[in-house]
């Protein structure tokens, strides 16, 4: 239980998540979004994006302490640490273009 996180999402985190949601959803028209979700178009205009953003923030916090969330974090760290291989040669590493 020492991993438990009892803090609430900050206003800034919720604002950022809400903005990200709205920007992502705005890439589609309301009609297309409703069609993909299987909803009536009027449901999109009445949706409370702030509540959805809050749920995402809380879910992210829960994933930080869940066993599956920890595994995903460790896998991400392992992949992030790997560097792309670069060939080191004795030649000059500058690129020269001639026309």
C-alpha cells in the first residue's frame, strides 16, 4: 500500500486533458464522431468533456500504481534507454553536397 497515491488531479492536469480531448475530437466532424461511436449526433454537442478529462486523469493516476501500469512504465523506460546504432567510421561525419 506504500505505492498508493491519494492525491487528486490538479486543475492544470484536467485543463490540459480537456484541451487535448477537444483538439482530438475536433479533427472529426460531430456527425462522423457520432457515427464512429454509434451515437446520435445530438449526444456529441451535450457531452461534458470536462468530466471525461477528469476520468482520464484519474485513470492515468491509477495506472501509475497498478501492476499492469508498472509493467508498461518499465517497458517504456527500457525501450527509451536503447539508443539507435550509429556507425562510427574514420571518415569525416559532415555531409557535403555538390551540384
